[in-house]
C-alpha cells in the first residue's frame, strides 16, 4: 500500500490541501492522511505552542503511515512544506511535493496589490465578498506574535536541512502569491541537491494553490509526478 501525508500551513487547517487530497483519494487506492497541527484548525489557539510540537505531530503521523504502508509520499503546503522537507531527511519518504513552501515569507509587491484589491472592493461595498479578505481577517486577529516567532524559528531550523534532501521533489509556486515570494521556489530548487527535482509555476495562482484557478494544471502535474510510475490511476 502507498501512503500520502498532507500537511497544511501556518495558521491554516487541512482545508488548504483538501482539494488535492480528495482528488488523490478518488483516483488511487492510497491511504491519504491530512493532519491538523497543534494550535491550528478552525479555531486558532496558538499561544504557548512551540514549533517543535508541529514537527512532532507530523512525525507521529508519518510513523503511523510507515507502519502500514510500503511507500509514503509527503505533500506540504506553505509552512507544511518546510515540515515535509524535514520529514524527508529523517524518514524513508519516497517522493516530496512542496506547495508554496515558505522558505521566504511575505511578497511585498503582491501583498500591496492584494491590499489594493481589498481597498477597491471596500469602496464598491464588496469587501465581504473578497476571498483574500475573508481568508486572512480571522488569521490576523487570532495569531499572537509569539506564534509568528515560532514559525520563523521553524524556517531557520529547516533551511540547513534542505541540503540533505535526496528524494524526488516537485516544487510548485503561484506566480501571484502575496505571501510567499517566487524567490522561495527558486531557493528550494537551488538548495535541494536531489538528482530528480522539478519546478512548476502556476501563473494565475495566489498562495493557496489548491484553491486557485490553476488547480487542474496542478492536479495533472501531481498525478504525473506521484502516480506516473505506480500504475494506480
């Protein structure tokens, strides 16, 4: 059996990777697992939570998958991409998919463009219909500074480990991501020494690539990368 672990991002929840996870459930007979990291989920309770707890939770999940699966793939979104990268250096991960992986954080140019869109929608009386506003309003309100610092600690912890990744890796980045800049994907591609690595850009996608307009292209590429040789379509 093949197992696939899907890890969401900072201040997020499984919904961030759910469309891709559900697709894989539909087209394979794999064991698909989505985790909810400590302090995360529909209600954010991040105060007093340390980055080591996020890593340990993911480790428990992959150890459980490895106990019953012959092969395990890991898909990580944003901060989850960093955790997935870490797991691939410690556990026998077969393949790694990094979605909007947050080696760098906040793309000022795109962020200002997104804010500009929110301002325009405010004047039009349509702010409550703005997807980005709705997505980040609650996160900003419920994210303590200490949690942001733990995220930054995680980034610093994982960066040196990128040089140890030898498994096949697919790096996916939205070109209009207002949170993680495009240079993050280039950094990953440069630092990861894996002999099999691919870099894919999604021209119309913001940060949440599993909910973006290029999702069909993303699915096609992930299928090709993960399922192509396994014959489980």
